[in-house]
């Protein structure tokens, strides 16, 4: 009987903890499974390796497709922006500019 009550109390406590809203933060935990076995590491978005990654050519082309650009092609890549050429919705040559940072936000 004590085990049943303990189990029920544990379920109630687990549900209460899951129902408590958590504060959002700028970090997350990642589970890495490697040769040393599973490891739980915390990753911060202000890490150097995260900051160095920008908008890749593949991401920029994918974003241009979503904007309705047909046959997108990379025009130029600079430190600040990625320019993509393609055919717009009205059949004209269109250039779309994305910021060269994670997520490829559109800047022009």
C-alpha cells in the first residue's frame, strides 16, 4: 500500500512540475551521443561557434523559393549580406537581399 501511495504522489508531483511555466532563456540543452556515450551539454546562443555561422547559400536559395522567386541563384555573398537573383512573380528579374547571419532575415 505504501508503494502505491508513493507512486501516486510521484505522479501528482511530476504533473505539478510539468504544469509550472518556465522562464525563457537564451540557452538550451543538447543531447550528444558519441563514442564516450550520451552527454547532456548546454549550448548558449552567444557562443563563438554559433555566432560565426551565417546564412548559407542553401538557406538563402530556400528562403527565396518561399518568397516566390523562381530559379533563384546566388549573385554575391559579402560579410553582411547574401544577394539572390531570380525571376519574380511578374516574370521580371528580381534581386532579394538577406542578412548574412543565422536565420537569413530579409533586408531588401
